[in-house]
């Protein structure tokens, strides 16, 4: 008698086979653990980090040995603080059209969390701000250490929190509280986050792992296909809000990266100084442009004929001649 073996195209892969640099990836006892391993940068993610995270989440999603995914950050100071502002300032303010590509990658990252078909638990071991809070919002459940906080920072750094926060915060906390977080960028301490419905559990730091493990064990003792489809159904409002807005946000943010607001916000972060918010508002009231760093590209050099020189320049940037 001849027996045939059905090919298995989604066999479990050993975590070490991926050779990740920015994240740690582990699998044991039905649980995959994905850890951003950049504690020196408060677990901010770079472009390369996002690629690794997508790979890990997609692998865990297709691995039948995995029933639960735990997502966390290395160390004890930060879960995740969103995108690496130094990379934004050094790369994407100089090549804004590449930010469109970056946002496509970021979208895949967020979708790899909330559309992976497995219960995903955010282990919030430190601050979760900006894209870090959006990352934990993409998870199904969240357990938070009692000595940390959540928050959004977009309007204070020259961006918009359209990677999950503008779409989902009102679902979690209601319209008024969502607007407060998005407009004012205040810190939401752990107990307040629990009261507002941003997380499921708040525990002392020393009990964080035990509480995460307890939730994971409960999830593993449920039918996997029923769980998967329950997640799909519960995702209805999240998916509706996400897919109705993320394409528009991707375009707007990449265009906005050409302007003064992200330049000022991110340079202030890199230079460790206060952002000049009021200065930009004052420029709106004068003939100075509040969109361009050195004014609109409107001057012409009478000496060499160079055009498109910023309005605030007194000398030609090409030949050095004084501008009349």
C-alpha cells in the first residue's frame, strides 16, 4: 500500500532561524513572545525594526503551535515609544516621499497585530506613547505595570496619531477622552488607563508576568477556530475605522513631512530643546510662511538667475550674491 504525505506549507519555524537584530522572538508552551529589543532608545522602532516585527507576527499567525502572542518591550522603562524620531529627522524629513513607503510598512505592522487570528496580549512593562500606545491598542488584551503611563504625542512633535489612535481611541475611551489625549498629549497613568478602558489589568510590576501568563493560559483553553473568528467579528469597528482612513493618512503624512511643523518638532527633540509652537503660529499672522522652514520658494537671483530661492534668504544659495 502506498501512502502519500500532504505537504505542510506552514510548518513551525524555530525563532533563531530568523536572525533578528532589533527584536527578540521566542516560542514555548503555545505562546509566542515578541519583544522590541531597543531599550537604549526606549524601544522606539526604526524601519528595520518594523520589518522584523511584521515577520515575527506573521510567522506566529501561521504557526499552529502558537495559540497566543505576547507583545512587549525589553527592559523596564518602555513598552514602546513609537517611531524613532532621530530616524524621522535624519531620513524622512529629507526624503518625504519615502515616508509614504514607510507608512505602508507601518500599516502592515499594525495589521499583523490586529488581524493575525491569534489572541495577542500587550505586556506593558513601561511607557507606551505615540505609536507605542497605538501598538497596544492593536492588541486584543493588555496588562500594564502600575508605575507607568500611556499617551499620544503627535500634535507636539509635528505629526498626527493616525496609526491607530485617531481611529480607535474613541472606541476604547469615548469621544471626549479621545480628543483630550490626541489634542493635549497628556500622560494617562496606569490606574486611569484601567478606568478609561485602555487596558484590561493593572498590576504591580513584580506580578506582570504572572498576570500575562494567566490570561494566556485562559486563552489557550478555548477552541482555536472559534477564537479566530470571534476576533474577526469583534474587529468589525476597528477594521471599518482603519481601512476608511489609513490610506488618506498615509498620503497626508508623507506630504506633511515636507513642511515646517515636523522639521521643528523633530529637530527640537534631537536637539533636546523646547518646541517653538507659538513661533509657528506667529508666522501665520505675517508674510512669513508657516509651512516652509525659510519661507516660500519665490525669490530669483539677479546675478546668476537661480530661481525658487526661499523668501527669507538675503543671499543667493548658489552664487552668494545679495538678493535685492
